[in-house]
C-alpha cells in the first residue's frame, strides 16, 4: 500500500464557492453581526462570542479570494474587538494564503478548533437564524473551525483556542517535603533522638505512607539514591521549617527587603535562593553578581593550594559547603579549604543580557539563561562555568530547576521549552503560540508549567512531552508562576496586574486577585498556611488570603519596583528591589529592611549599625527582631 503524501497532511487554504442566491462572505458576517447585536440581552453576551472566530476565518477565506477585499473587511470590523488588539496586530499584515502558513497564530487557528461554550437556548436561536437566512458559509465555518460546547447551566470557562482542559488525563500531584533518604538519615542519627526535628520527620513519614506512592515510570530516570549534599540541604530546610512562624490573615508575616544600588538601569533579572541566604542579579552586560545575605562567600582552593593544607583534619569537620550554609568566624579550619571572597562575587561568561537565573536547592550551583541563546551551569564552590548548553535559536527568557536538582528547564522566544541535565537537552516541549516568558517545575518533578505571551498557561507531562492541562483566564501575557508546596494549586501573575489562583487538576479559577496597577513580577505561597504574596512594577508587595479576594496588606517602596519576592522556610518574606539613588552610603551594595505591623499600626525604628528600617507585626505575640552587622535578621516567637 502506498503511504500518504506528507504534503496532503498540511492544512490548505481553500476558496469557498458560493452557491446560487447565497450571500457573499462579507454580507453573511454582517447579517449575523446585526442579528446578534439586536438580540435580547439575555442571550446577546453568549452570542457575541461567536463573532470573533467567525470574523477571523472569514478574513482568512477572503485572503484566498482577494487581498484588497480582505484588507477592507479587516479594517471595517477589527475595531469591534478591542480586547483582542494584540492578536489582531499579529494578523493585520496577512495578504496572501502563504502568509497564513507562516504566521504562527493564523496557522494555529486554521489547524485547531476554537473552543466556545454556549447555552442551549442561544445555540438553538443561532442555528434557526442561519437556516432561515441560508447562511451556509457560516454553518460550514462553524462545523470546520469552532468547537461549540452546549451547556444547560452557566459556564464560567472562557472561549479561546485550545482552551478546553484535557481533563481525561489523570494527574499525580503527590508531593513530599524531603526525600526518603533524608527522613531515614534523621531518624537514624543519634543527635536528633528525642528532638523536635525527629517528631516532625515522623509525622512526614506517616503522611508519606498514607499517600499514593509516586509512579517512578512516570518521571525521567534519575539516580536511585540522593546525594549527600541534597540530604544535607534538606536537613537544614527541615530545621528551618520547624522554626517557622505561623501566619494567617490575622497574623501577617514580616517582610525583609533588600535594595541594590548603583545599577544604572542595567539590571535585567534577580533571584533569591530557597533558603533566602543568596541573591543572584543578572545584567545587560552578561555578568551575574551573587550576594550573600548572612555571611561570606567562599571559593574552594585549587589543588596546588590544597597541598599545603592538612585535608585529613579539615574534611571530617566541614559537613556543609560554605555556599550552602553561612559560615561564621568560629570555623577556624575554613581557611584551609576555602578562600574568602567577601559578601559578593561575579560570574562572567554570557555574551548577552542575562534574563533568568535559578539556584539549586543545595546552593552549590546556579543555572542562567541569556539573549545569547545559551544556558549556563555555574559552580558556586569553584565560581566557574561548568556547563554551556545550546539548542534554542532565539533568546531565552526564563529557567527553573527541579526539586531533585538533576534537571532544569528553559523557556525561549522560539515558543519552545527545553529540559536539560548535565549531558544536554533531554526533552523539547512545544505547544505555545508565542514567547514562553516563565517556567515552573511541579514539586514532584513530573510536570512543568509554562506561561506565555499568548495569555495561556500549559502543563506538560515531562516524560511524555505532551500537554495535559491548559489554563485560560488571563487577558494579557503571563509573567510569573508558583506552585503550592502541596502540589495542588497554581498561582500566576499577569502583565495587566492580575493574580489568579488555579486548581491544578480541574483547571478552574479559585480566585482572581486585583489590586496591582502594573505588571506582576513575582508570586509565592507560604508554608503550611493560606497566605499568598505578589510583587509588581507598581512598587508594592501585596498579601492575599487563598480563600478571599480581599488584599490583606500592601507595602510600598519609595519609588522602585519589586522584582522578586519569596516566602522563606520560616515564613518570612524576602523581596528584592533596585535602589532609587545612584550614590549609596552602603559600600556592600545591599541594604536590608524589615516591614511588619504592630496591632495594625506601622512603627519605624532605625538600626544604628546598618541604618536599616524595621517594621514588625505583633498581635499578642512577642516577636524578637534583631539585626546583626546590618544584614543578619532573626525572628523568633
């Protein structure tokens, strides 16, 4: 049997042949539009959603007949859809059928059906009208390009291309705070016996036994045993979690704000490590600068320098890397292995602006992406580039690292997402209709979420490389994403200032939070609580309740946007801004502020050592906030 010709599988632009006495394409659309606009208010809103996809496909069909008629039709009716201005700008230059194949949005519209929910009575009215008026072209277009979902009850799902969720695919959303190896290491260590950490881990182990175990066949193959550095960082994570502050809408968290001065509009991205001890800043020059918040950065000595050290005495005493755990002056042997670098250091290698950075959970490595179309892996112990990866042909906007530290992903202007390990690219995820602006791993590492300029959020199965969920609700580009630590909720920020909380499994909107006046740069969840945090270009940090749309608190800077915000393990929020002054009295480059609220009244006190401002939140509970050497913050109950 002869195999089908591949050319026959491609979408084709076919000229529509009018039947005798059938209205022209333009008059068919105009007739339908007039009828919908004159219909009863009860059904008009439902029927109006039909006009946009019909307008687009009528325009595409007219392009195959006459480019002048198509352009006249486009100019006449495009102003009726102001909420679709960005999409229409992408389509306005189409003058030839070949342009439709080359235009990503037009090609997607012609090869995929447009999802449209419609009430049963409105659908019946629509069918009756096109039959009475003999609008066969409209009926043919609807059958070929529009997927109408007739409902008996009001449907909150928004219409759109590829909008309907793929709900038939079951998801595995179970997550665990730490690995089994870490739990066993703590329970078997004598130093944690009868300790509160042992009690906490026992509870986690019980919860693990009650949940459905993760299917290892559903994830990429990774080493069966966790590395010692991962176990060490997870133990430190659990120690911090046991000391966390309980936060709620009645007990708001403290906010620690770091300001970077003298950037001269060169900063392009910033990132805070999971334990909030390190800050990474990317610049237009391609340089990455790393700041230590609570200590000194160290570099591992070279082999020639280590020859003069007695390594046998030092290594057993040094359990953690100085990068992953702040080092104090009491560690007398630290100089035998490491060289002090101060509280900041630079990573040089990219040849274009750096648009994204992400720390590994161990703080031993950093991954970055740039306009030079490369992803780089940096060692924060040797302070060198240990890996340079390239498969994208356009600038990269974002990166993220999986919780197991074995994989990372990148999003690009070529509308693709690449999944990497130290050997190179292992998956290529496609499906976005425009630039991928943000990527986020699910805590269990089995799924990746992407936010795009096409206003959609997509959830990919990493193993299959397929889209398992699509989230539609934003009205502008999706700029940032965060997944709850339980793995069941997704938080997204948008260019228009809105923040949306999603149910991951059902793709439904739980709450939409409005208040930011400019693009949202960062969002996050607290640990073991219902609070959400967001930061935006309107110079504010806002706190939200998961169950309520009301803003619980708004904290403004003097006049600078907040680029990154994150809940630490102790439920203290860390955020990062650019200083408003070019001349700074702090030679280290980073100022530290703590914002809180005492019984609803803001108090400000200055710290003599650091010149820092501290605002505290106390409602019947005594919190002790102290600043050590101007940068070290400790909060305890």
